C-alpha cells in the first residue's frame, strides 16, 4: 500500500516536470492575442452604366407607305379681326319756325318752352355723338336779354372737354333768337346731353296752366321774431276751358313719351 502511494507521487512529480519543460520550450508569442490589422479608409466607387435604348418598333408597311407620301395641308387664311362698332346718334333736327313761334309766346313756368327750344337748338348744332371719350354732358347758367340776345354764359360743370368746346361753339354761332315771352331777362340753367343714346327729354306741358304754388317756408325754423305766415300749397281746380291749345293739350304721344322717360329713369323694365 505504501509502495503504491509512492509510485503515484513520483508519477505526478514527473508529469509536472515534463509539462514545465515543454512549456518553457514554447515561443514567446504563444498565448498573446493577435493584433488586428489597421482598417483601410472607406472608398466609394460610382459606376455609370450606359443608357440602353429600347429597340424602336418596326413600322408597319401601311404606315411606311403613308409616311412616304407627303401630306399637303391647305393653309387657312387668318380670320379678320372684327373691330367694335361704336354707337352713335345723329344730332336732332333744329327747332322749326313754328316751334320757335310757340316758344316766343309761352309765358308759364318761367318761359318753359323757350328754355327747352333753346337747348334743342344748341344740341342740333353740336353734330353726331359717338361712343367714347368725346361723349358726355355739360351744364350752363344762361342769361338771355329780353330781345333774345345772349347776355351771359357760365359753365357750371362738364364731363368732357370735347362736349364743353362743342357746346360753347354752338352758343357763339346761334342764329338770331325771338324775344323772350315775358319781356324780361330770362335766367335759367340748362344741361346739354351729347351722348349716343339720348339727346335730352322733352318736358311735359300738361299741367303748366295751373297756378304755381307759393314758395316753401319751413314752419319749424324760428329766429325769435313773430311767427311768419306759413306757406301752404293752395289747391285750385284747372280752368274750365282747359289749358291753352299750344301743344299743352293731353295727347297720346305726349303720354307715351312721359311714360318712356319714367321707365328709363327708374328702370321699371329691368
């Protein structure tokens, strides 16, 4: 038993010596980790591939024959540019001798007929009104002497220099006018319309034979003085014989003109 233990111990000692001897014979780098090689820098290489065009389809024989023949397309002439036709209106006829005769004897409403006839005489001498910057209206304050001569002309406003110039030239070249019906200077304001759609509306003389109302006086205005006489509109029936027969009578044509003026003014039909 003791011999077996001694033999085992000797075997282990010999094994240890053998291992130590072999270990001493190993190279020095044994067991050390191998160093990593240095990393190379990242390089990017682009490669452009040539564009490959798809093969063109072979045209059919019918298409080849059609392409072989030249096609002649007739040239269409350019359509002419249509210019806009400007609206125009000729000057109204000048008042006749009969109309001037009636105007020179018409005394109601500050010689109402004389004033309108004078405006129509001026408009008839201004010529044709054409659409554009030359159209418009002008308003004057006129003073006519009792014998019919123009005493004073004052332009109040105008919408066109052309209209103002034409109206002034017409007033300077007016023919001799008849005397004023009342025998007194006639002072009034008149608007001359020079437009391609109307030349001024004729007034209505239907109710001119009625007496004129009293001037208006504000009953609520008081300055401390005794109360003035309040003006009231006096209602009087028309004369039993009617208005004078100088075209102030109620005619169908006059009613139609009056109704048309109201429709145009208040746009009843639109």
